């Protein structure tokens, strides 16, 4: 019997025929402004606040204080969850930028894929995390010169997630129309792929979502309109575009 | 007289005008989430469980335990087939990731195309395998810097399959719309090409399949809708799109 | 409660559901001639002249005297604001071109990303600036050979803006149709994205604007026609295309 | 008066206004599965079996035994023709793959463009060959690192064919939609170009053929539907699409 | 009050809402055969012959004698203007080609961006030139290996024009459909952009023109049909396409 | 008064408003099989046989004997013209291929752009040639590694043609849809551009021609259907598509 993890996004578990499959890693792919970070925060908040499944947020772009600030906009109190040992935010953004940080979870000795892996491992064990979000894989590129180095880094992170047996979201920001990832390796290592769209239609940008792949489970193949309201992402009822 | 190998995919043998041609290697090409891995598992399971044709699954992306787990979802008991010496799973994924593994068939001395070839050869001889699946050729790229190196690796693998006289599936994950492969060499060395699609149509992703090439045999040129249900891939009856 | 910064562009604050979010950095992306520089000048002028929020204009393309000249066309007296310590123009264009300049705020020791960062820091502190505009990120490429170097420079500038807690506009000139930026890293580091269009329609170029991303806030997803008149950019009333 | 060489493909000679021009080299260009190899075999079989024009098949992809096997599918007995000194198959595939071979005509000292040229020259003289097929030029790329090296190799082969005064087909496998060749040099050195298509139309792949260039002769410019049946390629009667 | 410079092209000054802005540099962008060189000649001829504004023509492609010859076709007597010190043609084409020249204004010590800048400076001062045309920026690429070198050269030329306070046209020949320039830096440094088109419509090439950018001034956004007759470029009356 | 050179292609002189302009160089651009070589031969034959204007054919692809053979197909006796000192064929193809040749005009000391220029110069002076055809510029690429080297070579050839004051055709084979040349420099150095098309329309390839640029002259902008019959290229009467 397949064990499921609730996504925390109203309507998504039905599309996934029951939720994410426990222990898998899911690629959340989309252009700028499609809601990838919100998706991660919502997933972790639901786990920590509703399902007693602590989570780790590894942020490679935004500083932790900005993650907390944005979460608050949706009514998700990350600071409280952190104090209750239900959430850890790993600040990989500061060391990537070469800036100091007062965050407790960070990469003290500079940005390095092994250090990052160790930090993720340590944090996961500390609060017995069941959920992980890495936002975003695309950001790794700034620190690596060659495509091969980036791909190896992504491959190592995915292997670590596989070892930890956590259920994980990894985001990937795409810029063109070719594939579902920036380095064209993210989709290989993902066991599920969710694509978020923000496309113009009749003079307006419209949001939608489709599940393209889900190992170990069937899933809906429909493209669903979504909205980002003041409680986060919601799949629209009636669901079909 | 051409000898045929049953594909194990309901409806596909008719499209192939009798099944795969014995001793050929077939490229299974498609984007993320199109069902390439399932196609391989179904092909090997049918051989091992129904036709007394043992098989080898070389996995370059997923760990063997995940392959077994996913197979189980479709009612295919890979562990039992492995115990009966009807199936061997070669774990090339762990050594590619530089991770330890307890799998019996793996690349102990690190990832290397010659070692991989030897391991395939050894496993094939051990259970007198008639079928081989390599999932996926695209994954080779993570370990090779230059395009030429990757192409040589793919060429060597295909040559080995030619020597072994097994009937083989090789998967290739494509990211754009140019051709049927990632390195644009896979289709040269394949004697057959099956393309799997997962394209949006009226707000829904639809699956389909077409046979584009089949040496030594005629074949249907129609594009067939397919479904992935709880028993694997099925060509839809009535067959034409 | 989210604090808002008035954009100074008639109609835009409504689209932003109240104005820019204080302390964020916004990418203003568009092709040549779409009005990116005007957008920056209008934003800074409004702050300095109406809302008592001093600002810094970092110009990487135009010389300061040209910025002042163009501002005057729209009725914005930059020289007066500079004399009142409400505006500083940092001349990064001259040192980038290797030319002497008599501007007070410039990069005396040659163009260099750390020197630029220091100059921005110094100017910001001097007049307690609340607003910053960098025009344009795309211009950095002339001074850097490798993509990685450019991306690191952009990343560092964005980190500095984050530290300063100013509300910032950064422009990016795009040449093709792939993404919203020139180096495909600008959109990662931006917390908001405004896209300006100048596209042909029935034998005439038409201007429009859309907000694609806005951290910490909801926003309209409509594409709005805009005009550049003798008082700068105006969102057209009736607003929908 | 132009001397003509019968193509052996029913219907094609009419399109060519009498057949291939004696002594020219023709590029047969198309994607995977379009029938390029069959076209070569049919051309050589017709020469050897019907017109007393011995031929050389230089195979860079498939092993000779596979060529013989596929030919047999169409009723073409290559082994018999080889015994009668009407056909020689040069095995360039094995040495390219670094594998041993028991074939009499091969590149014993490893793959090298000069060795290949010598082998072609030797074989041609031995049976006074009138026809040559090289399948495929695209396969050369696996052995050469730089584009310039590949192009020089192709140029040298074409020059050799020019010297030998044989009528030759060279295949080129294209992967995208840009031009008629892989290295964009094949069409320069070809005196004729035949393009084979396998494109989807109404849920079915359809085959067609067009002659795009033919030095020393006029030719039809129509696109003709073709079929590959159990006697090889046939231009469909009624001919126009 | 903005001072204006008459373009000399009938109908264009109206589109520019009064002419070019004095002291700005304008990019004239278009494919081969769109009339960029004619536009430059017409602009300089009008200045020298009608408005008492001497001009400099820097030719990087055509030899001066060809410029004079083509001008004569339109009734513009460049030799007379040169004798009257109202026009100087700087021959940068010969030194770029490594050929000797008898022209008085040339780059004696070989092609080099600093030498070119000095020559432009010297000529400008000598006849107190008010107008400059550089035809074309695209031609610089032949002499520079790296994109960065070309871009620096273009940037330096534009800076010089800025210092000289002349009103300048710079041409850029585009080959594809991406952007308005060849090196994707020309549009950054231009204060105005005029695009010339020569596109097929109903079996005929049609000429048109649009002003895409004009610092310090409003301008028409319409696409205007143009003709090149025996007096040069003319905007067609009735003006809208 | 502009002196004109008759093209020899029925109907083309009218399109050119009187013929080619004496002393200019014209780029003949088109894909494979569009008739570029025939255009050159027809131009030279008309000059030598009808207008007492001797010509030079520089062949970079085909061997001279093949040029002569193809010319004969159209009733043009090149050998006779060569004997009468009205035509010289310079064999640049053999030395480019590294093959020996018995042709009198060739590059004895190996392929080299200076040697080629000298050979062209010598041949031109020897028979007082008025017309030159270079077929093709695209072929230069096989001998040069870097784009800059190729472009310099093309630039030097064009400069030489400018010095010789001959009327010249240069062909360029294009493979994609971007621009009118292979190295994107040919159109800069050409004073005229003729584009030849061979595009599919309703299941048939159709030929057409358009003049895109013609310095020193007006010209028709229409796209004309053409045919290649047994007397060469003919513009179809009634002329408009």
C-alpha cells in the first residue's frame, strides 16, 4: 500500500489521486512569478501545522527573513513553527551571496554542495523532518561554472533526498519553452513533475497547473486553473480549463 | 523467417506486425512523464513471467528498490522474478551518484562505460537473458564532459547489445522538439524507434505512441492513443487518433 | 501590515494593490524604447518631490547630464532635487566608458562591482535614500567577459539592495522572446517583475504593461495599455486591453 | 548525351527524367526511419542483379550481417551477389565501434578517413563497381571531435567518389528542420539531393519524397507519396500529394 | 526647449515630432537592402547643402568613391560639398581591408578603434561638423575576435559621439529577427532607434519605417510605408500602413 | 550615367532596371538546388558569347570538368570559349580538396586566400575579363577554422573584386531561414543581393527570385517565378506571383 503525504494545497491531493507519494521528490517547475516559492511554503506549513510532519526549507534565493515575511502574508506563522521545532529554514542564500548572516542554520564555511548536503542532513535529523523544500535548483548555477558541475550538484542533492526518505519539493525556474527545467537534468532526477503556468490569454495573465509525472501513482492529466489568494494556492473548483 | 519477441504491452505487437524483431535494439523516446520506464518494466516482466525469457534491467536513474516498488504498483513482482533468476536489476544509478549500495549487481569500482558493459555481459550470461532494458541513455550525460565522450559511450553500449543478440529497449528523454533523442546519436544506433507523447490537447495532457522505425519489419505508421492504468501501458482499442 | 511605496506612475499603484512593497527590488523588463528609463526617473521623482523619500539613480548607460535633460522634458527638475539632497545621480556610465567626468558621484578608480556597491552604499546613507533605481543591469555585460562574472555581479548588487532595505527598480533590456532578462538571472533575484511591451499591432507600435510577480502582495494579472506623454508614463483608464 | 543509371526504385527514374546521371553523387537526406538505408540497398541490388553494374555498400552504422538480413526481408539476396562478385559490403561500422569483425572488407588498422578511402578504392577496382552507397555520412561525427574535421572527412569522401566516376548515394540523417544535412556541408558536395519525409498527418505518419537538386539534368519538383512494402520503396502511382 | 535637426527625409521630421533631437545619436537598423546607407547620405546631404550644418561620413564598408557615386544617383553632389568643406568622408573601409587608398581622410596606421576615434574627432573639428553618420557599426565585427571587444569598440564610438555633441546616425545590419542590432549592444547606446523593413507581402518586397525610441522627445509609433526613388527615401503621404 | 551589364538571364535585366551596374559585386543567395551555379554560368556565357565581355569562373565546389559538362547541358560550350580566351575557369576546388589537377588555372601551392586572389588577378588581366563568378563563398568555410578567418577571407575577395572593377557574382548557400548568407558577412560586402527560392507549395517545389538590394540603381521589388529549362534560368512572363 502506497503511503500518501497531504500537499496542503486545496484540490491538489485529488489531482494526485491521494497526495504526494511518501518518500518521493517532486519537481515544481515554472517561469518567474508562477508561485513556486509559495507552493513550497504551503507544503511545509501544512506538514508542520496540521499533520505533525516537521519540515526543512532550504532557500537559495531569498533570505530567511523574507521567507518568514512572505509566509506571514498568507497567515503562516513560520517563526512560531521554528520555535516549536517543526520547521527549520536553512539559509543557503547568504553564503551563496558571500554575505554574513545571523541565521542559526546556514553554510558557515562558504557555499559548497557537500556542506549544503551536510546541513540538510543535520537539520533533517534534528527535528525528524518528513518534508523538505529546496527553492530553487536553478539558483545553483550562479556558483558553478560548467554545466557538468551544476548537473552533478543537482544529482547529489537528489540522491541525498532519496537517502533521507523525506518527501521533497524542488523548484526549477524556466526561462524558455524547452522542457521543464533550467539545466535539463532536474526532470531526470525527479519522481514527480508539477508544472505551473502564468500565460497571457485575452490580455490577462492566467495561472494554471498540471501534474506531468508521478512515480508509483496514477494522477489526473488535466490542466487546472489555479489562484493565489490570501491563503496561498487554490485549485479552482470545477477544475477543468 | 523473422523471429518475434512479444512486447507485453497489449495492442503493441499488432502495431509492430508481430512484436519486436528478435535481436534488435529499440529506442523508446519521449519527454518526462511519458512512461518510458514503465514500458521497460512491462517488457521485462512479460518476458520473465510469461514467455520464459529472462531479462536484465540496467537502471541509470532510479535505485533498484524504487524500480521494484514501482513495478509492484502494476502488480509485477520483480523480487520474486529476481529470486527465480528470471530478472537481474543492475544498479548503475548508485555508482553514478557516488553512493554505496547493497545491491548484488552494481559497478563496484565506480562508474565507467567498460565496467558497465562488463556487468551487463556478465548478468546476461548468468541467467541466459533474452531481453535487456537500459533506462536511460540520457542519464549517461551526467558523467561525461564532452558530447563526443557521451556519443562514444552510447555507441559502445549499442554495439554490446548487438553482440549479445538480445532484444533490447533503450530509453531516451527528450527535452525539446528537435529529433528523438538527447544527444542526437541514439536514433542512429537504434534499429527501431518508438516515440511516446504526452501533449496538451483541450486543457488535458493526452498520451500517445507511434512506431517510427523498425528494421527487418513493416509496421503501422498510425499514432495510437495509450493509457497507463493499474496494469501498465495499454494501446487503446479502436486505435486511431 | 505591509508598508507600501507609491510608484508615482498614475494607475500603477492600483495594479500593484497599493504600490510597491517597501524594501523590495523590482525588475523592470522590456525591449529598446519601451520606457524603462522613464519609469525609473518617474519613480524617483515622485519619491523625492512628493513623498519626502530621497532617491539614488545609478546610471550605467546615459550620462547624468542626459538623464537630467530627459527628466526636464517631463517637467521633473532633477537638478533642484539634487541641490535639495533629495536625489543623487551616480555616474557609472563614464567610468564604464573609460571617460573623465565632473560628476560628484562616480567611480573614480575605474569600473568595478565592489566600487559601484560602495558608491551606492555611501550615497544611500548620505541622503537617507528610500528609493534606488539601477538603469540598467544589462549594461553590466560590456565590462565582464564571462556569463558567470556578470551573474555574480548582478547577484551582488541585488544582495546589497536587500541589505539597504530600500525599494528599488532595476531595468533589464531584453532582445529576444526568451524570458524577462538578458542574462537569465535577473528575474531570480527580483522580488517583483514588471514587463513593458512595445509591439506592433495593425501597423502601429502599442505600449503595454503587465505585473508578472510581486512578492508579499497580490496584484492584477491584466495587461494594461500605457502611454508616454509629456508627464511620463500613464496607465490608460478603462485599463483592460 | 547524358548517360543515365537506373535507380531500381519503381517510379523514381521518371521523376529524375531518366534516372541518376552517371558519375554523380546524390545525397539521400531524411530523419530517422524514413528509409534511407533501404533506398541504398535497393539501388545497389538493382545494379548488381538487373543491370550488371556491381556495387559497393559502405556501412558506417549497421554491421554487414544486419544489412544482409534486412535486404533478405525485401527479397534481395546480398550474400549471393557477394559470392558472384557483384556486391561488396565494406564494414566500417565495426572498426568505428572498436570491435573485431570477421568481414573480409573492413578497416583493419582502425577507423580513419584515409584508410576508409583506400578500402573503397580497392573494393571498387576489384569488382569494377559502378555504384556506391555510403550509409551514413552522419555517422562520421562519432569519431571526430571538431566540425572542421568532420567536414574535411566528408569533403574527402566526396572527392574520392568524384575521382572514381561511380554513381553514388550518400545518406544523411537530419534531426531538426534546418537544411538537408547534419553538418551543413553534405549538400554542398552533393550533385543531387533527394529528401525523404516521414511526417505526421491526421494521426498517421506518411512517407514522401522530393528531388531537390540534380546537376546535369532537369527533374520533377513534385513531392511524391511513397510506400515501403515487401519489395522496398515504391513511388505511388498518380504521384501527386 | 529642445533644439531639432532636420532629417532631410521628406515626412520623417513629422514622425519625429520636429526632427532629430540635437546632440543625440540614432541607430538606423535594418536588414540588407533596406536603405540604411541612403538614409545616412540623405541626412548628411540635407545638412551640408540646405541647413549649413557640415557633416562627416565614416564609411566602414563601401569605399568613398562608391559613396560619391551612389550619392550622385540621387542628385547629391558629394564632391562639391567636400570641396566646400561642408562634408568629409572618412575612409575606414580601406584600412579595414588592408588596402592602400588615396583618400585624404583615412586611417593611415591601420584599423584601430582609437585611431578611428581620433580621425572622427579631427575631421569634426576641422569643418565644425554638426552631423555624423557611421555606416556601419556591424562592419566592426570583421576586425575583432571577441564579442566583448566589439562591444567595447561600439561603446567607445558612442561615447565619443556623446562628447562631440553632434547629431549622429549609426547603422546596424541585422540578419535575423532577434532585436534591432547585430551585437545586441547598439540599441543600448543609442538614444533613438529607427527600424527599416523590407518584407515580402503578396509576392512583393515592401519598404517601411518605424521610430521605436527617441529620447527627449515624443514620436509617432506608426509603421510608415516608404519608397526609395530618384531623390532618396520618401515617407509616403497618407502615411499609415 | 550608370553603365549596365546584361545578365544573360531572360527577363532579369528588366527587373534590374537595365542590368547589373558595371563594376559592382552581386550576392546570389539561396538554398541547395536553387540554381546558383547555373546563374553564374549563364551570366558568364552571355558575356563571353554575346557581349564580347570575357569572364572568369572561380569554382570552389565542382571540378572544372563538371562545370563544363553541366554548361553543355544548357547548350553553352565553355571549352570553345576557353580556347577563344573568352573564359577562364579557375580550379580552386581541387586544391581545397588536396587533390592533383591537370587544369591550367589552379592553386598550385595549396589553398590559401592570397594565392586565390593572385590567381584571380592574373586570370582577369590575361583575358581582360569584365565578368567574374565565385561559386561559392560558402565553400571557403571548409578550409578555415574560425568565423573571423572566414569573414576576413570573404572581405579580402570582395575588396579584390572592387579593385578589379569587374562585375561579379558571388554565390552563398544558405541552410536555414536567418538572413541571406552562411557567415552573415557576405551581404555586407555585396552591392547587390539576388535571392533564389525553392519552396514547397501545394506538394510541389516552386522556384522564384527576388532582387533585394542593388546599389546605384532602382530595381523591382517583386518576387518572380522562374524556371530552369534546357537553356538555363528564365524569368516567367507575366512575372508576378
